[in-house]
C-alpha cells in the first residue's frame, strides 16, 4: 500500500515522539521548519498536526505551536501509537493492560452487536457487490 505524504510525515513524527526525540512537554519544530525538513506545504503540516492530535501525541497551544503531550494522555488504543510504543519499548505490563481492556470491552461489544443485529441490513450489505 502506498502512503501519501501526510501519512509518511505522521509516521515519521509519531515515531520520533514515541521513541523520545521529542519528550513530553517539549515543543515540536515550528511549521516553517517542518515544511522545510519535509519539503512540503503548511497545509500538509497542519494536517499532520491534526492527525497527531487525534492520536493525542501532541497538544496545540495558541500562538506557541505544537507540544508533545504527556505519555499518560497518548491514545494507546490507536493502532499506530501502540505499534510505535511496542517497537521502541516492549513493556509486558502494557500488553497485560491492553489484554485486560480487550477482555472487558470485546464481550460487551459482541453482546451489543447481537442485540442490535438487523439481518435484512446485513443481507443487503453482503449482496451489494
């Protein structure tokens, strides 16, 4: 699968944050510096910031820029964040905690799906092709 420029920059900056190049509380380089570093436009960098904010890796501060969020605020349920964390710092406690969360959440989701099933809608979607 080919990634677009935004996704490639999100991956690069995300890994740099998780791997410790930018520590929690520290600022990321200014938009102009990132534009130059990645040879891209401000619009792309702003899109990258939105993605990193959705992953809760950064916080935007008005007139001050992007800052790395505290680790306890990172979205570990985001598959990218979890993958980057595990690449850098394999912690069995994190795996155990994630397994515990899955064991709590997945049965509830399965019960909800079974209660709210709509066979006609499922049939229509399966036969839409």
